[in-house]
């Protein structure tokens, strides 16, 4: 295929249409101008190629578009093309229909990790209907399911956007009716009507929905009367919308939010010459400001947008080079160095003060990491815990641990995996399971004796909704000899391989010899695995990979949480049981230059974001015992678990229990002099504010709620608040002059919280 550069055309068009030509005001003037890096024509094989979308899926680019004889023709088909680098493209799939013209496909990734392609068909036989919206699904972008009808006949669901396991899509009427309808879906296959008639004036049709926190924004095209675009906004449950007139005619709208919080719209602009344009969108004022005209003209626009490697990638179509073809542009947009206008959506989640995610400013406060305290010795200790895992399963505690039995190397044949139980996490028993014959007897607590998997066999309780009962428990095990092999179990005791072949294979950068941990992430809606690798061929570090079926895993990503010269041997990363959107990690830090001694660190992560290293100091020291100052003498077990209404436990080699206050990994602390904490802008759901806190007898915690500009909300200021004094895992914070349910009025609004502490610790809070 011929690749034609369009930089010269871009320069001409930009000169003809200087930024700021539209009626909207110029924004972002303090930043360097966006730069068009390059534009390439990537497909022109059909007589007419148009209406694109773009997504990055499984580390590859996928672009979809319609191809046919003309802009409107009975032979319309949907072509999916794929590229690993954005430069060389090949066909991945062609979806056709003998009974209809397939049009305007859009791509999105579902919460369960499938590629979802939606579009509509213009039916040839119009006796029953003229249009029908459709959807297809794929696990690889190449093999697609049969089409499935969605929505109502003659309503075109233009684009689907996922947010918090819910999909929203606006459908517009294709018959004589001129109206749009809002649909909702939990699976992408069955769409129900959320708002019957969203808008009717001036023929509303094409839309793009984007979520800013929990607030939904909708960029809308209209084609009659005024014909100008609109910007809609709504908060959950998205049934009440407000609209602002953009004052300019647009087509093929699409929206994306940059990492610094700004919004970019890709639209067709109709003032001479017709072109595909990138514009700043200001939701507050409802204005569009063009900042770049892409090489385009005539029949053009309908862009796909993706942000990758600090560059905005845009697919679109245009006929400015005679033939209507598909183009890919890359645009470098300098990000704001100013503090972004961050809005955190916390809903009813419990938020621990273990990082700076919610903290905008602290004055005269310290961010303190709390040290787990040794618990009394357990009177019935379990086996010595090597690469241990502790699982709280209802009222039962399960312990899995390796017993080396004199093994001479990692994965040696003597190694076994042992199992213990407890009703309280303190008193443990070794059940006589009778599963594995060992040294001539089956009277033991061994559940696995198969080399090399026992070396680092690490189970977890699968929290995925709908998981099969015979696969409630899953595990990974293996070394460089085998790669990581997947195991499953219905009872946590009897295990079988999910398949013989490894699910994560070995390369020279990876080292599977330590404990490789996995879990189902509710926040990411996928399985996540963390395993060891070498950073720069020198430092022990950690990789991350994900899967939606526990069999097919993505290319591992090095996380690089190490400080200079620091070896991180294991990570023990897992969702915190009271706030599973927060991952807790208790890695072992290895000191090869200090007698190969070890200690235990504390790190956190939120989803696929990098590890947070707010606390550089150690979490658990080796202590007074000389035996804990050698190699392999300080390993935490996987999982922090609750062992009482106000207590949680961490287990450490050689099977020693440490305790912490519930949610008590870290706190924001004030001494004798008052201190202040101000949160980022946030939205919440609920009518009560609950705090986990501790004060001295003379200390206190006060709080007020501010609007997004920092002004106290009437009725929720310091003058109305009731000071909290005492010590509680969860206690309601109240304001004197408000009704019990008055916080409901602020639910969903952008606010900030201001806490004033004196001789006090604040550990966590949530709304209810």
C-alpha cells in the first residue's frame, strides 16, 4: 500500500483556518501549541472507505471503518484492520451482510476484556423496519461472534461508552420521528431504555459520551433549524440532563479527556473549507475552540481517538486526495504543568489514607506508617511458613505453605505443599487429609506433591461474580523450567491443573522462582498476576500481567517500584478486604551486601497505576531474634486478614502473627498543635460520613465540606460541626444544624473535605 505524507496539506489547511476562527474563545494559550507529528493514509482498497473508530487492544491497534461503492450504497461492509506499530496495517476481519448496508461501526473494550464492535444496518427490505443497531464481540479482534440486535428498531445506537460496569448509548430515531433516546446495558448485549425521549429539537442524532468522574458528558450533533452542536451533562443515575449550545455546526463528534483533565473533541466543521478538526472543549462555558485542522476536505471526519505514549492518535477518513481513504494522525499535545483540576469519584468506597490519592494539601500534619505489633505466640503453630498464603473463607482461615523437606534447589522433588486450618486465625490445626502418600503414609496435611509446582504454589479465592463452583479457588505454580501453570479447586484442598501447558511462559527477563501472586480484581474486572523479574539485569523487581480467563495473559509490564539499589524479592500484592479497589503489597526487600538480610516493606497500588511508595521506611523489621537477620528469614504471607472486629493480622516467617488496627496501615496525624488536611475535589454517594479515627482525651477532629472552589457549603462549615473525640473504627461525623439526611443534597456534587486535627490520627473514611 502506498503511504502518502500529508504534512504539506496540513500546513496549508492550518494557514487557511487559523486556530480561534470559531465563535468559541481561545484556551490553553499559556501552553506550547499542539504539534502534528505525522499523518499517514493507512487504507484505500475499497472505492469508498469511511466512518472510522480506533482502539488499542492487547498491545495492538485496531481500526474499524465502513467500505463500499459510495458514501451510501447497498454493499456497505465493516472492515477491521490491525497494526502493532500504527505504520503497517493488515486486514483482521471483514463483516458483511447480504440483506443490509452495514454502517458506522464503533469499538470499545468491555469490562470483562472483550472487544465490542457496535454499528447499525440500513435494511434493504424496509417493509418492517429501515434500521437496526447491532453488536459483535471478539477475544482477539480477528474472530467475531454472529451479529446480535440491540435497542429498538429504527433507533441507531451511535456509540457505546462503559463506566463502572454500565454501558450508556444514545440512539437516534431514523424514521420521521426526530428524537434521541438514552439506553443502558450491563452486558453490552441487552440494552434497556433509561430515558425515553432525551431531546427532540433540531433533529439530534450523532453523539459521543464521556465520563468525567461519575459525571457524563454528551457531545451532540443536530441537523435542522439552528443546526448547532450541543453539550449535555448529567450525574448518576443519568436521567436528568442539562444542555449547552456550542454555537457551531459539527458532525461525527467524538470526545477524549487528556491526562491533565482537559477535553479534546474531534469533529467535522462546516465553515469553509469543510474539514476534520481537533478542538478544545470547555464544559463549563460550552465552547469549542479549534486548535488543529487535520489534512482533510470534502467527504471527511468521523474520528477515532486514543491516548498512548503521551501522544493523541486519531483515525479519520477524508477525500482531499481524490479518493475517500482512511488516515491515521499523531498529534503531540503538551500537557499542563499546573496542578490539574482533579476530581476523585469515591462513591461509597472506603478510602484509606495510605497514599496521596485523595490528599491535596497537608499543613502541620505527618503522614505516618504504622508498624504491625507482634501478637502472643500461637499455642498450636502451623508448619514453618515458606511462601505462605492465608485465605479468609467465610468463618474458616486456610493456610498454604511450602515444606522444602531438604530440597537442594528450587522445585526439587522433595518439596510439598501443606494445608492448615483455623476458626479464628490464631489457633491452627493440621487436618489429616489422606490425599498424598508421603514417606509411606497418607496420614498428613499435604495437598500437593508435584515438582516443581510446590516450590511457590500460591492459591487465591476467586471473587469473580459467577465463577464456577468447581473453580472457586485458583493458583499459579512453577519455575523457569515450566513457566507458570494454572490450578483450580472447588474446596481449596483437592487441586487439578486447568491445563497441562503453562499459562505464563518463561523468557530470560523473568524469574518465576519466588511467590507469584494472582487475584480477581473487582475494580479492573480481570485477573491480575505479579511475578518477579530482573530490572536492568541487576535488581530484583516485579512485573504485572492481566487476563480475563486465567489462561490467556497480556504481555507483562515491568512496574519498577524499586528505589536506587533496592532489591524487591516478592510483592505479595492483594486487594484490601475492606476496600478491594486498593491493592496492598508487603514485599520482602533483599540486602545482598548486608549478609543477605531481609526486611518487609509496605506499598500500595490502585488498579493498573504504578505502585505508590509514599512510605520509604520499613514496615516490619527483623527485630531482636538473631535468626531473622539472615537470608529468607523475613517473608510475609500473602493477604492481610481480619482476626477480630477491630483487628487485622499479618503473618510472617517463621509463622509469627503481627496485628494492626483495622484500616490501620497508615494515618494522617496531628500532634499537640492543630493541623489541617484538604482533599482533592471529589464526588460521593450517601447521607452519612463515617470516620476511622483516634484522639487523645484532649484531642479532636473537626471537619467541613467545601464546594469545588473552596467555599464552605452552608450548614456544613466548622461552626456547625460536632468535634469528634475518642477512638473508633467507624463513627459518624455530624453537623449540628442539619437534618439527618441533608448530606443527600450534596451526593454527586463536586466538593472538597477539610479536616482539622489536634493530637489525633485519621485512618480512613467513607460515605454511607
